[in-house]
C-alpha cells in the first residue's frame, strides 16, 4: 500500500523510541513509601483493592513494590520485609506518607483527547452540531492563538484544570500555530503533567485566516517536532515560555518533557499530500498520531464527497500510512464493520468522548462492540465539545451512554449489548489510556516497575460533594468518588514519582 511504513508488518508491536525508555536501577533507592488503601485496574474486568498496603517509589519515579496487609510501624531508617521476597531498608531520607483515613491511592487518570485552546470558550455553543459549531466558535477562537500571551493564559488554565482533576497524562490538540503548540508542551511539563501535544494541521476547507498551505504545514510540523525533541533532550530548562503562563523558564520542570504528536485535524481539512507528508514525519521520529474519525453523520458524508474512491473514512487515514499502533482516533461513533476490523488489524485505538458526543448531538458509540471485536478503547474529555475537563465526568457519561446503547441497539441475532461496568469504565480511563500512549513503563496501574503516576483521593475533604457513613468500606468510598466526586477530593497528584499538586499546600507544590 502506498505510504505505509516499509519493513514492518502492520500488526507488529512497535518498540518505544529511545527518548521514552526509562533507565533501570536496583531496589535500593526507595525515596517514598505510601501507606493505606491502593486501588487500580490492571485488566479490563479487574478492580484490585489492596488495604493496609505499602507502595514504594524509586528515585527514578517507578513503583518498587506494592503489597497489602502491612500494619507494622515504619519510619526512615527502618526495614520493611516484603512477602514477595526481600527486605527493604528505608533510607534516612525516605518520605513516608499515610493516606487519608478513609481515602485511597489510584492511578492517574489519562485523557486521550482534548483541545487546550478550546478551554477559552468551554460552555458555549451547544445549540449547534459539529460542523456549524466548528465554523462559528472553534476556528475563530483557535485563530486567537497567534497571540502568544493569550495562548499562554489559556494553556495554563487547561493544564491546571485537568491536573487538579487528577489527569496525569493528557493528549492535547493545540492549534496550527507552532510556537503556541511548543509553549503548551513547556507549560504542561513545567506544571508537572505528562503531556502529548499536537500542532494541528489544516490546508483546506478552513477559514482563510486559519489555514495553511501544504508546504507550510509540513515545514512547521518539522519545526514543531524538532523543538519538542530539543526540549526533551535539554530537560526543558531554559526553553522559551511566555511570561503570562506563570511558568519559570529557568527552573527544572516538575514533570517529564512533553511529547510531540502528529495531528491532522480530520480528513476534510487535510489534503492527501499533507496526510502523506505527515505520515513520513511520524514514521521517521516514531511519533504518536491523533485525529478525529466518524464523529458526526454530516462529517462522514462530507468525507465521502471528498474521497469517493476510498472505501471508508478509516481508509483515508490508512492509505497514507497514518494508521498504526501509535494512532489514537477520537470518537468513532459510526465506524463500520470493515473499519473496525481495519483499526484492529493496524493496532490503532479509539478515544471515546461520550460527553462531547452527547452535547454536540453527534451520536452514541457502542463501546462494548468495539471491545468485543478487539479494538482498543480509551476515554477523552474532548473539551470544549465536552463541557467538563474531568475524566470522572467522562467515566460517568461513558456508563450512561453504554446503558442507553444497551436499550436502543440490539445485538445481531438478538439480545442486548451488555453495558459497561464501573470497573471497565475506570480501566478505560487509566490503564487502557496509558497503554495507548506507548511510553515505556506507563501502564496506568501499580505493577512493579511501572511509572508512578497517581492521585490521592480524600473522600472526607472539606466541601466534599459526597458523604461516607458507617459501614462504607474502601470499595464504597471508591464508587462514590467515581460517581459523585470532583476536584475537591483531589488531595495530591504525582507524576513519575514527583508530587506536582497538593491541595492543602496552595495548589502547586513549586514553580
């Protein structure tokens, strides 16, 4: 097939690029031990609740161990005997943190689809559907990102709101403006979030004031990628950041360097020549690719009119070589059987954005069918199509939509589609999302060796939106938080072992 990467079958697992591989160290550098209830979901139907747990974090930010049933006293300098084997002597400098009495630790939430510039008009325009909404609100608002100071303020707010809601990893669409996209990555890294940032590409069917030529779009994408990779190599220190962002350019970032993502907006705004050029850049640097697909019925008809010779919307991404194991496509509401099979064969994943799909009246994605057919699925907030930056809200909406699908759609041959369980929805928002990003060690759970991205949840925080009562154990606390909780319950956030947010210490821990 023209444009597909040579020398590698489409279904083969792609190893992570060198700049995403974590160094290895022996188990003698535990710098943090957290005690209390630890909850994660290593598999789709598994919720692992470990009480009286001890979780150790190495200096490189990975999980050293996690075991339940430990009630012995611990202090810096003491020893911890692990049932799985071995004795850990805690250094004098090791920090020991006890979780809130009825709180718990869970993996950081992973948002695989949102738009940082659209935080400037979140809450506006839900009387329209997708295509009209793009023309009336999105394109004019995103065009303002040519103003670096304005872009910095909006990007800081986007990162602050998502991080405070427990989102430790986030895949952002930026705009067509290269410098604004670079700045978004630096702001996210500076504030501690693990960010995946795409400079948007559009060379047709967009307002003249917010459109690129094909040559300029490809050249600016090359400049964007080189800038992002340079930031990663330098550790982010000294990178240019607009003062209005409030991020120190000379300080070491709190979080890992942001990663570049190849981001054609969607097929209607990207020519075949542009898509082929972007695929070459993605292949050369082993980059993630993200875009939109089959979100809205009118959009699908538009794609058919633009590419009548293509067998499907998905084929428009596959033909130039943009479908693979590093591809995350948002929405996918109306994917046909052959398209679902194509995504599975290529290893591409779908970011389910249920709140946006409802608010813009796009449709209801049958997630159960995708999962049953072996297509990888994660969750996204899709601000501002979705009006909330909270992944908890995306979890709730995913459960609601799944219930509606089970009532509205019948299985071929009879019967109902099984709705998602709360365990499955939580898995999609953590482990499934993490694994779609292709970072070595980013598993979205607390398995030994995984990157320690985590949220400390306090169900009894001041002004908590829910209450716990006698007899409410760890599982009840977790379920109530999933269904009723919000950022007021986010006590602390950790990214790669570093505490980047602490509510009681005035929001950000430093910088």
